[in-house]
C-alpha cells in the first residue's frame, strides 16, 4: 500500500469515527425549538436526518421561513442550544 493510500484510509477511518458520535437527535438543527430547519426529517421516532447532508453548509430556512447559516458542528461546540447536553460531540 502506498503512503497516499494509507493516508486516505486513515482519513476515512477518522471521518467514520467522528460521524458515528452523532446519534441523530436533531437538536443542533432546531428540533427542540419548535421551528427546526426545513431540511430536518424524522426517520424514526426521535431519530432525524438532513435531506441535503452532503450540501448542508450555507444559508437555509427554518420551517417558518427564518434564515440561518448551517455550519460544521465543530464551529458551534462552544455554544449552547436546546438539547445540546445529549450531543455526542460535547
Ligand atoms: S441543513 Fe444544516 S441545519 Fe438543516 S437539517 Fe441539514 S444539517 Fe441540520
Ligand atoms: S446535537 Fe450532536 S448528536 Fe444531536 S444531531 Fe446534532 S451533532 Fe448529532
């Protein structure tokens, strides 16, 4: 295996380890605020997913039409939101 292949394999492993920390509670997307992002979908009871996940960063709207900017979770970990005590990254 080349260095590039090993590097890419390690990156993929670390990305997977990071992603699985999210248990899809939806709180960082506003599910506990009564006005979540319009792209937040409930897949099972209490489990949510983003219907544009691969292209999520940037300006979006809540269900009521309020604009907001979706950013990487690392950019908001020092902040507080309703339900953040359950976030796997905190
Ligand atoms: S666009 Fe951002 S805020 Fe909206 S559901 Fe997707 S990840 Fe959550
Ligand atoms: S608050 Fe944390 S655990 Fe819940 S959906 Fe957002 S990133 Fe995932």
